[in-house]
C-alpha cells in the first residue's frame, strides 16, 4: 500500500505543542493514514480531536514532532525547495472561502497565484481558464475580473478549488470544505469533488465533523478521537455497522427522520465533552466517556481499558479496524493478524 | 395561539434600494408546541426572529401583525415591550460567546433579567434561582462564579438557554442555537431543549438551516425561501417526504446514513439564492427548480394544501406548499 | 462583469487597478473636507512650483535688497520687509519650497524604513521581530528635539541632516502601525492558502501583506508630512536648520532674533506662521479623508 504511486502516507505521526506551564498538548498522538489518488478519505471527529492539526501536518504547514509524512514513497523534507515541490502535488482547500481569498485580488489573480509562485509562465490565461471551468465556473472568462465579494459563497469555494487545481495536484486536502456554505450549495461542491475523483483520478482527504458528508462522497473513513484514529475502514462498514463505542455514539445521535429513527437504536448521548489534548487519559483514551464502560458491558476487559494503551491502527484500506479492547475481545485481534 | 404572524413584511432600506427580507409570512405557534423554521442565509428566517422581539435595525420597515397572546407586538409601547422581552418571549442566539458579557460572572448575567423584571426579588433569591437554572441545564451550580471564557462552547450555549428561561417566558426563540456545536454536544443541547419544552410547556420557535435537526426536535416545520414560506407541515414529514422542490433539496443536503440513494450522490441545487432586490418573475425558486412548468414563470404560487404522495390525490390540510407542481399532486424531485 | 475574451493578464491587471482606483477616488470625493484639503494643497504646491517664475531668486539676496529695514506692508512690498530690506512675501514663497521638500522627503524616508521594518518584523517575527520592535520602541521614546540637537551637533547643520533627523524620529510610529496591520493580515486564511500553494516569505509579503498595508500607510503618510514640516520649522526656529537656505522656520527664527516681536512687525511673523498653519491643515484634511476611505477596509463588502 505505502509503496503505491503518488500516495500520501503518514506513519506513527505525532504533533505536540508546548503549553504555558510546561504542559504538553498531544494534538496528534500516533496516526497511520494513507490517501491514494482516486480515493476520497474522510477524517471525522469533533473539534479539538486534532483533525485540523493532522491536515496541516500532512501539508507541511506544521512540523511533526514524531513519525513521518511521505509522498510517493519520499519522506517530506522541510527545506523551502522540497516543500515547494511537494506542494505542487498536494493542495489545500480551506473551510472558509471568504477568508481564503485576498479581498484585493481578482478571481484571475487568485487562481493564477499558484502558477506565479511556481514560475509556470506559459499560457497562464489558458491554464487559469481551464482550472476555473474544471471547478465548474463557466464560462471562465466571465469571472476573471470579479472580486471575491462579488461572488456567492459557493462560487468563492469553487475559486479556491480552481486555485488548487491549477497546479494539477494529485491530492487535495480539504478542511471542512462545505461547513461555511449554505445547505443547498453544499451538494454542488461535494459533487465537484466526486467528479474530480472519478474523471481525473484526484485523491482527497476531507476533514469533516459531518458524517453525512462522508456518506455522500467518501470511500473510506477514519474516526479520530483525541489525537488517535479509533476506527477506520470502508464508509459502508464503519457507518452502518460501527464497532467502536465512540463511532456508535456519533452515528446514533445523528438527527434522522422519525421513519428512519425507528430502525436505529436509541441515541447514545455521551456526557461531557472532549478532554483537553494536554490531559489525555491513560489506558484507552475514550474510557472516561465510554458508554460500554459505564453500562458494565466492558467489565471483562476493564483492566485493559484502564491500564493498556491501544495499538496505533494500521493504514490498510480494506479491513475495518477498531481500536477498542472490548471489540478485540469480541472479534479477535485483526491488528495482530496484519 | 401563543404567537401569530399575520402577513408580516419586513423591508430594509439600504444603499442598493429597498430590500425585502420577509414578504408576507403567516405562521402560528401554540403553547407547548415546537415550530421549526428552515432556510438558508438571507431567506429572512432570522429577520422573523428579530421582529418578534423588535430587535430589527432602524432601517427596517415592518408591516402586518405579530400577536403574542393576542397582543400586537408591533403596536406596543416601549415600557410594555421591555416587560415582554424577557417574560413573554426570549431568544437564544447562535454566537453564545458574543452574547455573553465577557467580564461578568455568568451567575450575575442570569440573575440580571430576574432582578430587572421582578422588582420584589432580592439579589440573594435571584442568585439562588440562577444556580437552580444552571443545574437544570446540566451545569454545576458552582459554575455561577465562572466567567464565559472559562466555559466550553456547549456549556456557554447551556448558559444562554438558562438565561432565556430566567423569567419563565411563554415563548422561546432559538436562532441557530446549536449550529456552531459539535455533533455530540449538539445532541446534548437538543435533548435539553426537548426536555425543557415538555417540562415547562413553553412554545418554541427553532430556527435552523439544518432541516434534519428540526425534524428531530420539532412538531411542525416551515421552510422559507426568499422571504416567503414555501412549505409547512409535520416536521418529520417535511424532511422525509418534501412537497416543495426546495425543501426536498434541503433534506437531501443532510443525507440519512445508510440510505443507499444518498451514497456517492450528494444532493444539492444548482445556482444560488436570488438577489432580494431583483427577484425573478413568477415563483422565486423557478431559476433553480428542476421540475418547473410553464406556469411557474408567470404566476407566483400561493401556499395551499397539497396532496401527499401515496394518498391518492387527497389534499392534507396539515401540509401546505407553494408549488404548482406539488399542488397538482406530481412528484417534486426528478 | 463583462466578457473579457483573449485579454492578456497584464491588461487584466491594469483594468482591475483602474477599477479599484476609480472606486477609491469616488469614496474620497464624497469626503467634503478632504476635497477642501486637496484644493488647498494643490494651490500651495502650484504656488511653490511657480515661485521661481514669479519672483527672481535675487529677491533673497541680502546685498541686493532694496526695501527699508522692517518696513510695514506697502504697494511695492505687499507683506513688508525684513531687517535687511527683503520682501517678506518673496521669502515666504521661496520658503514654501524648502519646507515642502524637507517635509516630503523626510516622510518618504520614514515611511520606507517604517514599512520595511514593520512588515518584516510582523511577518518573520522570532528574534528578528523582537529586536526590531525594541529598536523602534527605543527610538519612539527618545525626546526628538534632544536627538536632533545632538545629531546636528555631530553631523553639522545641513538640509540632509535635517531630513535625517526628522526621518529618524518619525519612523517608529509607522513601524507600529504597519506591524499591527501585518499581524492582522497574517492571521487571514488567504496567507495560509498562499503558504500551501508554496509561496515563500517574499511572495507573501509583497503580494498579500504590502497591498493590504499600503493604503493605511498612505493615509498615515499624509498625516506625517505636516508633523515633519512642523519639526523642520521648530528646528530652524531654534537655529538648527541649514543656515544657507530660506525656510519658514528660518524666517521665524530670524524674525524673533531681530526683535520683530518688540518692534510689533507683525508682517514679519504672520506670513510664515500662517503658511505653516495652512500646509499642516491641508495635509491633515487630506489625511483624515484618506483614512476614512481606507480604514473601513471591507467597505462595500456585505
């Protein structure tokens, strides 16, 4: 898997921040992840779980304090030149398109910026026009002179995507690409990502708190909790038959129409909120909020839950992997087999 | 009826001319009932909320009636209005951080409206009530001595709810009250809101862009587009079986996990909401509509009872839709 | 938006610049006081440029002076004469040239230094940013007249020294302003996007930060010019200016040294004093209007 072409790989990735008072926040605490061209991977979790830090680290905007990020088999180096070359391949799409565009730059300049940075001077207008039309802004010439404030939210996000596409990257990292957009516009942007994947083999890592979004476009999903991936696998398996108690709770509280609700088990509303990344509990990090621990279902493995840290889940695409002592006791150890 | 809008119209005067935000809305909320209002930014749903508490800017021209317990809020004197603002109706805003005073302990902020509106209450009694309210919304009473920045987003939203309940209002308006929250925290807050509605018998008007949230909490839902209500009915029905193409698109934007139809096909609409200064002729949704017929370009549809799919053309008075296609009993999605 | 088929990027950029310039100009025009300031400033500048044509330089020569000693205004000398018999009108008009040149040059130098230090210290930060900030703090708290006197004593009295002294005490204010603005721009997501596109520091500073900082710098520059002119006048009045040239300050200096006050020679004191007042007022009016145009930075975006 990791040797495959143009794949973005993270191995045992760790990012720590020093906090005042000598405490250390472990924002990303051991993550293995692969994103290959032609697949959309959703990284889901609550705010504060480290998903944005993970994305920034994958893009080289943040330095990893441990583990490696590699692209196409080559580990990421942080020299200016190496980063610049890397960024032609892996591009970022930010959450808020209004902030991501300089209000003083026209659409043309915003899209051409990447070309200018990488000193690609041949046929600049042609490349900009092509990127805009690939992002669904047609006819592109009509948008050249527009300023961001003259566009709607959906159009702005398309401009941001066009600005990433103009460098012909193999992968996009999109941090909540539709969270700030109106509901009816969301689908259009997601369809665009899906079309780019299907028609041009673009891969994407989509960071989101919205599991519905993963259901709409992702092939695989990784659920993150306090700096670790706690469950990952194909979207159908993870979302329709979740095995980690945290994923089960997340899926159960999704609002759904009553007709559907009847088929879904009672919502499991976890008490409390995500702990601070500087106070990660020992043992299983989810234990203090775990409904299985609270209900006594996990009594048989409780000593492990409170004393034994779980393995970092492997990046394999196929098997459905779960970091849970109880699940391991029930389903056998998939990790050991791999 | 606890709250009734009668042909409410709100127009903002701005540099680009007159901007109609609400264009003739009729709605009603009964005590103990929850009404959801769905729509996108700019559709007029927040203007509706602000109009109830007369919090609209000076540039707004308001016509029609807003009756709270039969009394027209738009005709009220300022003194009466001040009393109504906490005891009759209160509001929970989206940005709890901005709505709370950063340099005042939250206990005092909750007690403040009690002291202002109930002259007989002593500060000590108000403080005790504030603590009781905090416990009711699931926060320890000791939190009364905290400052807003010491709380998480979900806790602040709970404080906002406690504040809205401080003077035992008959009506609570929640304007995107859970939008900025995470899924799990949102579930906690929604559960709390549902409990409080049953327990206190207040009327709730809940405004959100997320039709799926409304369907989980509300009895009825109204969908707004370009300043008008385009569909109204039982919330779960509107979400699961929309009778207006716009509500159908809104529902599709929040797919039900496990629904094979939604897998790898994100729903959505082409185009953007119309510019309120230049609304299209006929039905204002027509430019984005996939099922529009000739008539839609000429006439603006009224909100009428529509037959529900599967009920053999029988119109259901509880379901109203402003769509000619739905009124004919035809499907509103391709 | 019109269809702009087959336009080169340069033409596009020009068109865009024209658009934004005309928008800013329209916003400026709506500021009535700013327009008054602009008219006043234009008149002063035209007068200063035209002076050599109107009045021969020989009018400044002490040896060729024809008037009486501190003679009151007359038909020949509309604003009277100084202690050597030169026309005060001629002196004031010629003085305007020097006052404006010194004020503008000193401002440009201060702005360039201030902007460069401000942008780099805000953008790069780290120990460099810390040192730059402390340095500007240090210059800011130095009493400007004392520094000026000390520097003039070392470097000798000349126009270049005056400009250096004024620039040296004026740049920290600009640095502060620019640094603060840089830090705000720095936190905008579009800088993150530029970084992710592979942009280096130079690109980020020149393409994103500077364009967002410059309008404010321009506005503050117009407010810096009058203070530079005032400072030049103070220095010259204290006798620290270039002795070989005529500026408003030096006219006032000579007037007070030669007893114009006790002689009740108001025509000697008032013209240069009023000229300073008018120039300062004109720049102030323009500066305030520019600030109003540029400061609500998201003007028109709602």
